[in-house]
C-alpha cells in the first residue's frame, strides 16, 4: 500500500469510484440537455425539475400502484417524457421563431411552477425510497465497500449514454435528426415530418432526465429541490464540454464527477465550487468548450 | 435579442422625450406622496429592487445580454456594505459606495469571462459564476453563513442625519434611486448607448462598422453590475441585514421577472415590474411557497403572450416612448 | 415641494407613532412565525399554531377576561422574509409576542427587531446557543433547547458509555462549525478523542465520499454536525455503505421526531441523540399528544411544538398578573421572576440570560421489533438533570448577567 499526497491509495480508489457514480448523473443530465439543444436550440431550464419529477414518479408508482423500481425505471421515462411532449406542443413550439433566450425564460418559469407545486404538496423534507431488494448489500472490493446499487448506477448510465450516442451518430434515424438540425427545410422536402421529430426529441431529452431521477431516488433524498441544486452544476458541465458533441457531453460528465470526487478528499471545502472554477479556466483557454466548435 | 423584445414604434423624437419627462414627473410625485398611504419599509424595498431591475435592464434591454446571475452583484454588494457599516463603522454613504464598488469589480471579472460566449452560453456562464460566489458566501466566515450579517447599524448620513428616522431613510433611498435612474437614462441616450443598441440589433454589423463590440459589452456589463451593487448596498442598510437570499439564484430569476413584467428595453418598465413583483410577494406572503408557482406562471405568461411587458404594451397603445 | 416633504414626514409619523399598543385595547396578539411549508414544516409549522391555540384554551384566557388572538406566518427559512414579517406585525398589526421561529438565522434577526421595538420573543424552534450568550436580549426567552444542550447531552453520554474516538461530519457553515466545536469540547473534556473531521458543503446531496473518509478514520463514533435534510441523507447513505454494520456508530447532534419518522426505524434504529421532550414519557404528555394529533392531521407533537405550548402558557400567566402587555421588557422580567409550571415541561425556571431551565433527555431510536405503533419511536436512555443540562450562565457572555 502506498500513499498519494498523504492519502492512502486504497482510499483514493474508493473516491475515484464514487466520483464516477456522481459523474453518471452529470453525464445523463448533460446528455439530455445536449440532445435537446442540438435539435431545438433551447436550453431546457426545466431539466432539473423533470429529473425531480422522475424521482417522484418512481415514489408514486411504488406507493400507490405497487410497481417496484424496475417497472419505474421503464415506465417513468415514458410518463415524464410524455409530459415533455405536451409542454413542447403547448408552449415551446410557439417560440422557435423568437430569440433563443425566450426558451430559457419559459423553461425557467416552468421549473418554478413544477418545483413550487411539488413543494406545496409534499413539503421539502423529502420522501423515503428504498434500494430495490435485488440490489441491496454490496461488495467488499478490498479498498472499499461498494454498495451493489451504486455499481448498477454506473453500469446503467454508461449503457444509456452509449446507446444514445450510437443512435444519434451511427443510425439512419440519427442521421435524419442531425440533418434536420442543419437544414430543416431541406429535410422536410424529403418528406420527413420535422416538427414531429422536434417534439419527440424534446420528449426523449426529458425522458433521459426522468431516467436519471429514478436512478437517484434510492440514494439521494427524493425532494422537490433536488433538481434545482443539480441543474446549475450541469449547466457548468455543459459549458465546459460544449454542446457540439454528444460524446463530449458524456465524457465531460463522467470526468467532472471524478474531479469533484477527488476534491472531496484533498480539499473538501472547495468541492461545491470546483466545477465552476474549472469552467472559468476553460473559458479563458478554450472559450468554445473542450469539445465545442466555435460558432 | 431580436426586435421582438423591443417594439420600436419610431415616434417623433420630440414627443418621445416629452412623454418620458411627463412620466418621470408623475413617478417622482407619486414617490413623494406614497409614504402617506403605504408602509414606508415596503416602499424602500420596492425602490431598491426597482434600481436593481433598471440596472439589469440596461444589459438585457439595451445590449441584449441575458445575465442569469445578477444576484451575484446585488448580494455581494449588500454583504460588503453591511460588513463595512457594522465591522468597520463606515458611514452609511461610504458603506453603500463600498458595496457598489465591490460589485463593479466583480462585474469586471465575471463580465470579462462571460462575454467570451454569446446567447444562451452567456446566460449559463453568468448563472454558474453567480452560483460559485453563492457557495463562497455560504462558507466565508465574514458573511455569517446562513445567519447573514445582522443588526447592521443604519447610522448617520454624512455623520449627522439620523437614518433610524424612517423619513430620513426614505429620503436617502429615494435620492439614490432617482440618481441611479437618471444616470442609467443618460447612459442609454448617450452615443455610447446608441452603439449598445446597435450591438443588440446586429452585432456583426456593429463589428463591421469598426466598433470593438466586446469592449462595449464589457463596459455595459460592468456598469450594470455597479448599479445592481448600489441597489444591494442600499437594501442592506435599509433592512439592516445581508443574507444568502440576496446572492442565491432565485434572486437572479426575480430580477429577470421584474424587467420582463415591466417591459424590456423601456425606461420605466423595470420600475413598474419591480413594484408589481415586490407587492405580490408582500401581499401573498401568507401563501408561502405558492409565490414561487405564481412567479412561474407569470414568467410563462409573459414569454408567451405579453412579451412587451406592462410599460411596453402601454407605450405601444399610446404610441409614445416610455 | 416643501409641502410634499412635510406630507411625507406626517405619513411616516403616522406609521410609526402607533407602534405602542397597550393591552388596554383589550387584545393580546400572539404571532407564531415559522417554516410553514419547508424542511421544518412538520416539526414546527402549522402544528406550532395548534399548540399555541391549545395553550390559550387550557389557560382559560376567555374566562379570565383576556382576549387573545393568534396569527401565523411563514418565514420560508429566510432571515429577510422573517424580519419583514416581524416588522410589519409589530408596526402595523400590533402583535405583542413572537413565538417559535425555528432556523437560527431567522431567530437572530427577529431577536434584534424585538429588542429594538421592546416586544416579547419566545423561542422554541431555534437552536443557536448565542441567543442567550453574546446575542442575549432583555426581551427574549429561549425555551426548549439549544446547541450547547444537545452537544453536551449527546457528547457526554456517548463518551461515558465507551464511545471515546470521534470523527465529525460537519456542514461547512457557521451553524455546523458551532455544533462541532461545542461537541468536540465536551468529548475532550470527558476524556474522549477527536480523530478527525471533514467539512461537507451545505447543502449536500451525496455523502458517500465523506462517509468513506469517516470509515477509514476507524473512529467509533461519527458525529453528524449538520441538520435537516443533510442529517437524514447522511444517515440513509451510512446505512447503504454498511457503516453501522461495520461497527461504527452515528451520533446525530440535531434531529427531531419527524426526521426519525421520515427515516423509518429500519434505517434509524440505534441512533442516539438528545431532546427536551417526548410525547410518550407520561400521561399528561400522552393526553396532549392525542388531542394535538386530532387537530393536526395525525401528526404527533415534536419538542418544538410542546415548547410553544409551554412558553405561551407562561407568557399568559405573566401578562395576566401584570395586567399589561405593552412593555416587552417588563413582561419578560415578570416571566423570569415567576417559576414556570405547566403540564408538559413541569416545574422550571427562567434564568437572567433568558435561558429556560428544565431537564433534557438522551433518547435512542427503537428497533422495529420494539415499536408498538407508528409514532412509538424512542426509548429514554438517560435523564440529564436541569442543573447540568444547559450552559453555565458565566460561560455564555451575556451582557444581562451581572458580575
């Protein structure tokens, strides 16, 4: 056993792993933001609120419908995604001709409404949600005790991130999507229903947030403000990575999770701010972001 | 920001300046007699926020830059003013100036980072930087963390005017507000302001005309931060308190709401918006968290149906400039 | 212009001149201010208003010829909201006494305003021990508990039962630092040792990294110097990472009945902490809890709500004897001179520095198998006698204490 900067290497491995777990959430959320931004050119401020809705939906399914975690993991993204589709049809659609900032303002308003309604109905102290029985307990890895559920979080979010990347970058559907972003009129001329594609893309991005919410329910507090705490950090992640590429969003998410994890060991006082500081440095050196193309 | 935000109705220059002067006189008269009918502390709060919203509007309404982190300047100025008055025993006027100065410096730092990106990125960067400074405020010993800086003395203006007297306090707040308001008006209508508007309408063209737009944007950002700081410092002295609420992100959202409700890119819009929002918070205080929901609904309604805001709509109907 | 200015002066005079309400107008107005919808809504919230109403009814105010009105407000845990409400209550609505006010930041702000305006402030929900220390006021009584009492009760008891080595998980802001400092002092005074500490950001969602550090410190006791959602999340995640199964114990330094209820016995069992009151300790308490829960959607009273009942009762007694509620300082002086006695907190006193003195109790959360009902959560581990429960007056630095 050796030490790095006075911290035993064993403890360090543990912290790296934990950073990766938190990075999973950053990756899932910034991926959703990037997908939505790519297609709609809107920054979805309600993303955090939709993530929170995912966690609450899992709670409701368990307590009122008797449907366990695994059902929630499949059903909730569809439910919250459908909610996203409704929002896009009712509100966002009217804004595409205006400045993009209006999209930000509108989704900010929606975030306030959603968070406020949940806070009024469920208080803010949070609701309990158990780790599913099949994933309880953990493995002793020698350098740390890794709860099974946390291992599952890494695996599941990697799977979802990679399949999303694959669909968008490597399939025909993805090719259409990317083409529609570049030149909607032309794609429409090929007989593709672009508005519907936009609607579904927004729904998909929201579903990703909801998926992250279900994943978070058993380990974090299911509370109305769980999303707003996270979303601003995720914005910084997105600025660092640049929203130009799907892969960039994923890599930055995991990477920053690890960096934040290490900060918690070496300088815990800065663990809340480290991502913002990195953002400032990246802006100085590479204003377009690590993976961004200069607009 | 596209033209959608600011309907340019192109009225004759003379009528426009006359309507603005008339509206200004009405506003001053209203503010002078208002304490007869309305709880003075409420008025002072509204005035502080009105100045804050005017400062914000300078940036969004006239340069087209959406800063989602203006709580940073408002809140940190209120901390510095409160600390200067309490721990260093500054006179109120110097305490407020110290706050405004701090905000200006912070604006210079944050602004020079943020203007490296445009549009939505700019908004996200300002928000992230503000959140970073929020966390500093939570941890830093001198801010008192969650407790904030309390029991800040109002003290004596210039050493002899007792600000514990509500009349004197109101007079000072009114004077600061009017001074800030007139200065912002002057900036908007100076040649400098014309360049800002040109950047708002079409930055590329402004660049091709030979303007170093980055520099103009930065100066506007710093000015806006400074005025926001002036408002924050004043608020700290009035309420004898500087707290985390003033640096937290909902405060940044609130000031956007004020400008939006009143009318972006109008001179009086932010003032009206601030009064509406503060009144709403005050009279809905019993509704507790529903205030958040109502604010959200207003946001959505403004963006979808009411993009000109109250004053913008009014000006449009009357075909005048306000 | 001159006329306008004089109008303004007149108006301001009108607004301020009427601030001196006399009880001779016939009404004692009690303002219960707390968190009505946030984190502390269940442990204080509307329940504290119910407790105040029950105190007024049990006192028989109407029969004694006192007209009492109760108003409630939500401070949303923000000092600026709270101080606004209180200023308006006193200036415009003629409220005579402010009660409860959880969240120390808000309580400290209210403390200053009430001192300035010479009204009465009865604190039940807030924890900061400097409310009777360097921030003490002649118009304030701190009723139920404070950080010193919690640190003292929990720290003492755990060290004495063999928990010598501590590691602190501290929320990185003034309140967390104070809680850690007070507890560490008690631990070291009793021969224990502090092996280390880690400061976590406030608020935090993920404690796993900090819990790992606590785990590798090999300390017997992990002290949680935080509050609210931070504490419950830390406890939950500690269970996930097998901290307690690994032989380490958690000590929550500030936790309430409703937190334990939300965590569930499965997760919280074995947790040791200090409180001032529990509903299942005697018949009077049980009777109160039953009536209380009927009026507040089945929730059982927390120590904060019981404290509100007790404080309002004593306030009414003092005002009834004085026959005036106009001078806040005089009312509090009267309250200090009379011994306290009510059915929930029994006999007690109020010290010169505003500290209400009564015994504190060390509780342990029951195992699920021991619990007989949804609210059957605690068992008493020890009683801390009144004279040892609170910080000695000379250590507080309160300016009201002579000598």
